[in-house]
């Protein structure tokens, strides 16, 4: 492999992050959410790394579950969007998947399955996010009307709109409304994702769904300096280091521009490094001048527009920089959340947009 653009996946970080978050919810069971190719980290690799600590996994769609089964992953899989077509109900039974039901059409499909070929189901409840799920006021009736589908595995699940913001009491509003609506049903529940588990411990229930926190992403808007209550925030490690290398260096005089559209112009004689990564690899095209990278242990800044296959970096202040030097775009030294802030987005998007032409290299410490 000549091109040194790689996403290094840190297996030990994944394991430690999962264990750290699970430990904060000792009375719950925790599952790893590995939808969207494990948030860009590689679903099969992540499942293999976590299979001894996560008793089940969650994905978004059946295709993701099938890919895991074909790779030899045997743990039960929760399919968060449930069936998109009637035939997927029997597929879920075949592949030992649990389907999340969120609408009457899905329940009707399930009713038509042969009784011995019905998978276990969860029931999604809309507690205020208004995206998927049965209305709060209907859930007791739904359960009563579909007793034939209910098993000991059936769990009532909801999702929070603002769990990453400990100052927004809408999470408390959702949680209270949900608990009031399901109190008479005596069924297992699943409320908390990573942010809810950290910021709202009272949401921890029978099952927690751990996603962004496993990958070392930001789970709260709180900063340790802002409140003594934030002292409990878990220390999460970056599970991905996105890196590339310098493929060219050039010295340019003052007042020369760099890149498409001439969006950056040197104010003094400058040394510019060209790095082999671009928006075709998933590095955001809208990262502005000044977005940080790391070269030879020093921070340097993006200059000029991100192009399809390359970016340009001002390395004037770095001694002995050379072609072939490794460049960290984010990871152990440059926080993905910091890069996301520069790009005007969130770390979820940066993780998941890394393209297939960037190899994922799994490493243990």
C-alpha cells in the first residue's frame, strides 16, 4: 500500500470505553450500537473486538445485521428501524435478530408470519422526539392488542432528543412521560444512549444502547470546569486516528495564494505541505482555513480549500518537515470534536463519512 491515508482503529480504546460506560450503569445491561459500519470504524471489526463484553449488538437496518452474520458474529442483534418490508420479519427470525416495531404496518407484517418463525420484538415509544414510535397514549393498547407477539424479550424503547445537554430538562420531561405511560405494563425498558447514560443516570434501565461514547465521541455539552457535577464524566479514549502523509512541499513567497478559489493567501514567505487526503476520503470539504492537524508533534493549520484527494497545510513554523511525514487529522492528539467544531458539524458525521477507500487498520496497544 503506497498511499498512507489510513484510519487506525484502536481496539483497546473501544474495549475500555465500553467497559467504562457499562460500569457507570452497573444495574443495567449494555449493548454496543454498531450501525453505519460502527460509526465508520468497521462493524465487523468492532463486533469482533467487543463480542466478549457486549452480549448483543444494535444496528439500524437488516442489511447491516446480515453482514454481521455472514462474518460469523453470533450475538443477538437489535434492528433499530425494524422491518422495512414484510419479508424482513421472517428474515429477522432466520438471522436471530430482534426487530424494533414502531408502526402498525410492521405489527401487521409480523402477525402474518408463521407463529414459529416470528422473531422477538421491541416496541418503540415516541416520548417527544417525534421521529419514530407509537404515541405515548397508545402504547398500553398496542401491547394489549398484540399479546401474541409479546415475549419475555419484548422491551419498550424510546429515544431522547437532547440527552447530550445536561442543562436541557426536556430529557426529564420525556423520561417522566414515558415512565408514566408504561408503568402499568411491567415490561423491560431501554431509555439511555451514551449521552443519556452519562448526563441523566436515572435513564439507565434494563438495556442501555451505547453508541458514540464507545468510539470516544463527545457525549455531553458540559465541560469539567463548568460544574462540580461534571466530575463524574467518564474519560473516553478516541477509537479512531485518521492519518495521512505529506506528499509534497513547496516554498511560496508572500502574497501567493494556495488552492482552489484562492481562499488563502500567504502574508509572509511560507512553506506549504500537500497531504494525501481529501473530501473523497471523507475529510470535510467545508473545513475552513485554520482547522488543526498534527505534524511532528506540532499543530499546524489547514490553508486553502479541501480538494477531492488533497489538502494543503502551512508548516512554516515546523523544523525539518519532510515528504513522507505522518499527518494526524484527528485522533489521539487532535480531538475529532475540535475538527467537527471547525467544520460546523458533529463528530458523528465525521466518523461516519470516512469513505471506503480509506483502509481501517485495527491495532491493539
